[in-house]
C-alpha cells in the first residue's frame, strides 16, 4: 500500500531522528565499554586485596560494632582451623582463650575515644588444637562514610615462636658470658702461676721475721714465768735481785715492745700479700667502681718483678692519683699481661741491658698508659694479628695466646682502647687508653 506522508514531517526530520538514535546507541556502547572496564578494574582490585590478605603472615579480623566477624584472612583460618565461611558471623570472643583476653578485646572495641592509629593489646587465641597462642594484636577502629565507627580491624602477630627464640638467645648469651668469665679467670690463673716463685719469696721474708720474733717472745715468756714464780713464792729480795740480773728482766721488758711491733708489722705484710693475691685471683664483679690506676700499675710492676728469676729495670715514675671507673682486678690483669710480655721480650738473647718504660699521660678526658721495651719489636706481619685469640709467637708451653686478646676485650668493656706498634726508638710499645672518671 502506498505510504501517506505525515503532515509536517519531511525527509530532514527523519534524518534528525536517525542521527539522534545513532548518538544514543553510540553512547550506550561507550557506557557499556566503560562499565566493562570498571568491572575489570574492580575485579583486579578485589583479586589484589584477596592476594594481599592471603599472603599476610599476620592474622587479620574485621568485626562489626557488635564484635561479629565480617572477614578473616588465611593466616587466621589456618591458625584456628576454620574456614572464612565458618568464621563469618561468629563472635570474636569465641576465638579467645581466657577471660582476660575477652575483657581486653571488649574494652578496646567499646572504647569511644579509640585512637585512629590503633592500640596494642596482647591477646591469647585458641588454635586448632585448643591451645592458647599469645598474639601481639593491634586494634584499629573502622570508620564509615559518615565519619562514625562501624567496626574494628584486628591485626595480630603470634609471638610464641618469637618469645621462644628470644629466651633461647638470652640463654645462649648468658652461657657465652659465663664462658667468657671462665676464660678470663683461667687466663688470670695462668698469669698467677707464673708469679708463684716470686710470691713464695715475697711471703718468706715477713713469715721468717714473724717466726724469729715469736721464738724470742717464747723465750722471754719462759723467763717471765720463772721470775713470776719466784715472786709468788715470796723469795727474799736479794734472791729476786739476783734472778732479775740472771734472767735479764730489764732488757727483756725493754725489748718486748719492738718485738711485738715487728711481729705485727710482719703479720700485716703477710696479710697484705695474701689480700692482694685474693683480689687478683677472685672472680671480678660486673659493677664498676672508682679505681686508682696508679696503684694498679704499682701492684702490677711489683708482682711481675717478683715472678722473674732476675729483675728487669723498670722506668716508672708514679705521679698523682688517676681515677678511672672499672674493675681493679681486670685492669691489673691487663697491666700484668703487658708487663709480662715486655719482660719476656727483653729476656731473650741479644738484649744487653733489658729495660721497660711505663709512662702515663693525659689527653683531655682520656688517660694514656704506654708500656715500651727495648726488645726486638713486633714483626710487621704479626702486628695485624697480635690481638687475635690463640695467636702467640712464644714456644709451646710458654703462652696460651689469650693474654692480649682477653686484655683487648677488657679494655673495650671499660670504654677504652688497646693498641700496639713498634716504637721509633726500638722495641714494642703497647698503649692503653681509658676514660678518666668524672
């Protein structure tokens, strides 16, 4: 049938309609493409978030305002032995092992002024075997679009393994400290054994002096008893006078004070020697006390000299008191070791006039003590290894190779420094640097 043209509608109108339809269709296509793009980006974003949650080693729980679990990551599911579907909708409190953890979690989730940065809480979770697992958790409020709190995010890290490793490390550290202290004491005993001959000679003089005085006092005591017996028997005065002359009572009474004073002096000298040996050989306490470094050097020179079969010329001028903070026994061990090495260096062949110089100088808040000898010096190839444990150039049986290594560690613990070099005037020189006590 022939079409009847519509009144007022011409061909241009139809062209406009078709053009508008094309524009709408094109816009629909573009919107569909954009929607597909957005859906793809959303899916990728969800996959990214899921992969992050899955790869987290820390446990993560998202709860609503009432403490119902809305989401949990794989680490939590593996820890408690449940799937996310099983956890979703259950209360967080059901995962906690004790009432204290429940109370702490409830207080954190109900806190009105919870910090946005989160709050650290230690909780105990029940694992899949029903055992309590310590977790260091962080409770962070979850804020909705209206700015109000809509829930809580929990992120926690199990600390049981970390605590076990920490306790093992601490036990190993304590064992290492004990071993180090025993090694230090053993080296001190080795140094002390080298001084036995000198110590015996040192003790022999006052002991012999005391024994001689005691024998004299015993004879005087017998004379006094004889004279007192005569007095108690009421002997005549001429008899008593003759007995006084025979027994030399006046001389005896005049000699008694000096004998007693000499005996006390010898006994005190013996006590001082024994006290010095006990102080050197005793296990050193860890606390630091004020120590007069001049006295330490004096004692070290005295003891090392006494242990030598032939004395060595030591040039040392003791000055004013110099106080450092530390252990007197340990610092004396360092000085004795440095002096013993210097004496050994000048005791070999080729040293005509053995001599050791000990000097003290100040540089700001530091005190420098140098021990120098006129021996052959330290070979250059040994300078870099001189403080290594068990390194020694002495023959077998003459040294352990631990003296300088232990001395180096002692000086470091005292906040100082121990170094070695060859002196410009010949021989080896060791420099001990320590901070002065304030």
